[in-house]
């Protein structure tokens, strides 16, 4: 967009890298605290994982839309800085927990940062790009998301496994891992202050701001548009995809590790490699899918994304042990589907949301994502313990089939722009 400098663009790309690393990373790394620090029994870890995620999403449901309204008033940069600093505080406190209740308190603190960042990062991306390249921008930000996941899983998650042979106790090794994450959050706040554009988008500055009460309802008013409703439903599915993947892959690996004769740090390192593989897949797939989104009707792109997601998540039902290298292609399918759903949702929303209310509408989209995570983690945690580790993934795959059917209906009845060129 006019007025956005290359330095602003690359700072946004860094934000896409570090923020997804920290948000998804907590879901992944907390399994170490449950298993090593708190020594929870294996048959209780799925429930505890779901409870921690539940509190996170309850905070997001309460705060995410007010933060979106605030972003439309004061700009995105102050909120992004505050969000990453609060996440850093959460990382610093997490390894200090001595009970599940204490861990919940620290997770609530972290959740405030999640509520800010989960809406602000896609809002900044939509502020910075023109319509004709929106898919490509989010495709390449998806690359940075993938690098962030790799960084956390193949980098930070390997710290305990590297320190244990050097004489560190497992608890001390975990402390180092979390403190490194906290320091990185602090450094990122400085980068955001220098590199992100101040204020809101230029086109929003040229319009009259509605009253705060009216702005709060912008997301609900936008639901008159069936394409925005589709984006909301895809966010419900897409963000819960990311949470389920981050929450339950590591717990799954840690549960089957004793039967394979693997220690918790070694198992955690293997889980990190799985997450790293999925992150690497997004490095290749996301730009290709973003390029495709800029040449398709956005609703068509959404239907394709949800079909891919459904295939990826339902395929988890064929896995007996994630430690078996033969199942790696299923995790590749999982990464393709999950990444496609997320960028298709934010790209369609950016096309349809007005600049003056974009922060609030994107926050509403993220609110639906938070509700999706809440439902998926509560029900997923129960299914994980009651049926098996693959059950939460298959559950989401079935819901994605429903969203795919709705996307086909919207494409036939209300297609919107045929392509990113703006033609009807």
C-alpha cells in the first residue's frame, strides 16, 4: 500500500515469524512442564492440556474484540508491542509453576498476549497489501509462520535434549528453554517499535470514525455478507487446527515414548522434529497456495483449502504411533491442510472488510477462532483420553467437511470478486 516502506514490510514478516513461534510454541512446549516439572500421570495430560487451552481461549473471547476496537482507534503498533511483552512474561513464569492451578494462572497471563497478537498480525498484513497481491503476501507470511514453528520445534524444543547429556537436570534444562523464549519476546518488542508503521491504514484515516459502540458491533454487522460468514467459520476451524496440532502432537509422542524405550527429553526432541517437518512443508506450500489465491475467486480458494484440511486431519486416524517414520506423509498432509485454511480465511476477510473497521472485523474473525479452539480443546482433550490420540484430529476433519460444503454453497450463491483483479 502507499506509504508502507520495505522496512515496514520486512518487520511484518519478522512479526509473522516470531509471533506464531511464540503462540504455537507455548501449546507445544507446555507438554514438557506437565510431564517433567509437574509429573502428571499420562492419562491426565490430555485433560490438563485441554484445561490450559480453555482458559487461554476464554480470555481471548472476552478481550479480543475490545483489542480490535482499540487497534482501530490508536493503531496496531502499540498493541503488537504490548502483546509480545505479555507473552514473554508468560514464558518467564511458566517453568516456575509447582501445581496445575499455578500453571493455569500463568497461562491466563500469557492468554492476554495471545488475545492481542492473534488479531493484530493479520490486521497489519491486510493493512500493508493491495488487493491484487493479498494472497501472495499471506502466502509468504505463511513461510515465516513455518520458519517460526521450525525455530520453536527444531530449535528451542531441542534445548532440554542438548543440555541433559551435559549434566543438566530435566527441570533445569526446561527452565533454560523457557527463559530463552522470554528474552526473544523482549527483543522482538524493540524490533516492532522501530519497524512497524505507526497509526492505522491510510484509507481508514480518510474516513470518519464511527462511535465506539458502533465499532464494537462492526464484526456482527459484517456477518450480513455471506463471504465474511464463511471466513468466520474457516477461522473457527483453522485456528483450532493449529491449536490441536500444537497441543496434542507433543502429548501423543510423550505418551508412546515409554513403550519405545525413549526418555522424555528424547521424545520431546522427536516431537519437535515432527513439528519442524510440518513447518518445513509450509515453507514450500504456503507461497504456492497464496499465488493460487491471487488467481482464483477467494471463495473457490476457501473451498479448496477446507477440502485439503479435511483430508489432512482425517488422515491422522490411520496413525498408530507418531514415532514410526512410515507415518510422516500423514503429517505432511496435516501441514498442507492446516496452512491452507488459515491463509484462505485471512485473505478472503481482507478482501471483504472495510479499512475503517478492519481491526474490529479481523478481531471478530479471531474471536470465532478462539471459540473454535475452546470447543476443539475441551472436546479434543476428552476424546484424546477417552478414545485415543488421533480422535481430536479426526473430529476437526469432520467439521472441515461441513465448512467445505458451505463454501461450495457460497461460491454458487454469492461468489463476490471473480479474481484479485477486482472483476465481477
